[in-house]
C-alpha cells in the first residue's frame, strides 16, 4: 500500500514539474507569445484643439488664486474660453471669452446668470491661458501636474486634459 502512495506522489510531482516547465517556457499561453500592452503615448498640448486644467498661482509663497480653465477651438479665430475662479467667502467668478465676436461675459452665481463684460479687459485671460499652455510645452504628458516659476509667481498646473470633449453648455451664457 505504501508503494502505491509513493508511486502516485512521484507521478503527480513529475506531471506538475513538466507542466510548470511547459508553461514557463511558453509564457503560460499554450505556445504563443502574448502581445504586450502598449505604453500610452505621452499627451501633448502641442496642436490641441481643446484643453481643460487648473492653475494654482502662488505669489511670494502665499496662495493667491486658483483658475479653472476650459477652452475649445484653441488657437483659432473661433476660440472660446471659460475660466472659473473660486473665491471662497468672497464668492466665485466665472468668465467666458469668445474671440469670434470679441465678446465676454461674467457670472458671480456659479453660471446661473451671465452679464456682458469688458472684452478688452477679459482678453487678459486668453493671454494668461496662452502663457500656461506655452509652459505646458515642457510637461512630460504623464505627470498629474506641472510646476514652473515665473518671476515671483509659482504656478502648479494640474487636472490637465488634452482634447477633452467640452459640452456647449460650458460656454453658454443664456
């Protein structure tokens, strides 16, 4: 009886060893090589037509302001920009700037109501957006944020989305 148990154990061990050898030498997939999962290409803002990101701007070590940017038709004559500026107890501000007709709008109630604003003044948000995007040319496309310093300002750009689908409602003012 003891010889039968030993014989069965030897057979099980040999079969397991052969199976392990076979699986390890064939990548465990029956003799075919698995297709490796490709590494996603890094994102780039170069050539983007829409962008969305947050900027935390710190001046001389004190948190000055946060900007939430969204733009579509970027770098074209029909570009539309929305910037939301959370102000805490001071209230939140939102601006929409439309290059196609040189108009801008402001909301101080989370975008419920919009009023015409001064395009010449609000165009500064477009200039700032372009400065942030230029800085993002150095972003590696993988990190969750990109930090750079300009003068006494340190800017941390995060929540970076390249070519997101942005709904019309984000840019609606009525």
